[in-house]
């Protein structure tokens, strides 16, 4: 039954993705889709050379033909020429905050949550670089790289890549930890006040079993929706963080290509994000059934 539901959702998602690509393709061509940066401005190119290049790129074809060529390449994996740490930390923090409501720990986590939502991500990134890269290096302490995906000389091994990933991953996850931990805390408090939780305690069930088998499992249902909607943002929404840390990510790539009028790359990234939205919603619906046995899909 669940398999049939997944198949139906996948089939129903095809028109959604198709509509996203069609609208994005039309908007980009209405603005600057036929413009190749520097092509007409290059003094070394003759007019006949420009015409030949545009013909080779298919820019002189009618829009339906160009769209068909692009979508055909997309189906073959050609996009044109040219989401974890937060979950692992936020859920335990939310559970601890709900179980220790009003305590020093809960107040401390609340302070961190407010700070995480209030502090701009680029400012936090600069502070992390100043402390863990510049200051630690000056103090003779083990320091973290301030940017890039690997060291320029002798880098590239897994340890080196993980070391370069620590600061940008921490900065990007900090906001999600702040939001999701507070959401988990509120959901846990609501579930812990339900009658079936009190009944389980009255029957002598251990507090650990009540917390993690009954309360946490049911409190995660609304959180799954929030995480599913944030899946595209985890992949493509960190452009500012990627720029500050010089990280070669999808968000930075999309911004740079958009500024360079690389419309085929923008089309590919837009389609990729649209697919993530569809996948995120589909995974959320499937996880609903795993967390709550009362949910059934016809």
C-alpha cells in the first residue's frame, strides 16, 4: 500500500517539476537567456563568427526547440554547459529542554536558540574565522582552516576535507539547531501532557520508555514536515556561508552563474532544487507512516 502511494506521488510530481522548468526557462529567456557574456563585445570575433557560435549553441533556434533540446539533455543527466548535523543536535537539545523545563539547562538552550535566530550568518561566520582560525593560530593552539574545501599543498585526504568542513557546517547548522530544538521542545511539552503519556506512567512504564517510545516518537511528526521543507535550503540556501568560507557549494555556484548570465546552469540548479522540494515532501509523508502507525495511505 505504501509502495503504491509512493509511485503515485512520484508520477504526480512529474508535472510539478515540468512546470518549474518551463516557467524558469521562459523567465530567463525573457530577461537575458539569449545573451552570452562578452560575445558581442569581443573585438576579435567577426559578425559571422558570432552567428556561427550562436548557431552552435542553439541560441537562434525557436524557444520551443531550445527548450526541447535542454529538457532532452536533462533527462540524460546533462544540465547544460557551463542536509544532518542540525538534526542530530537539535532533537536531543529539544528533548532535554522539555524534560528540564525551567531549569538552568533549559534557559541556556533557550538563550542559544534566540542567539541562533538573531545573529546574522555572515557575522557568525566571521567570528568563527576570527576565533578558531586567526586567534587560535596566533596563540599556538590547533586551528581550523578559514576557507576552501582542501589545503592547497598536500591536501585532499578525508581528514583534511573534514577539517575544512567544520566551520562552515557549524555556521550553517547553528540556525537550524536553534529553530528545530525549540520546535522539538514545544512539541515534546505538548505530547508529555497528553492522557496516554500519563496512563503509561501510571502503569509503571519506565520514564525512559515513556519519553523515547511514546513522547518523542509522536512529537517528531510535525518536525518531519519542517525538516522536509528545509531540505532544499540545506543544499542551496547557504550561498552567504559558502562565499565567506570560499566553499565550492551549490548556493555559491548558483549566485556566480546567475551574475554571469549562465542561464543553462541556473536552469539546472533550479530544476535540482525543485526535485529536492518534491523529494523532501515525499520523504516526510513516508516517515509519517513509520512514526505513527495510525497513518495509512490508500
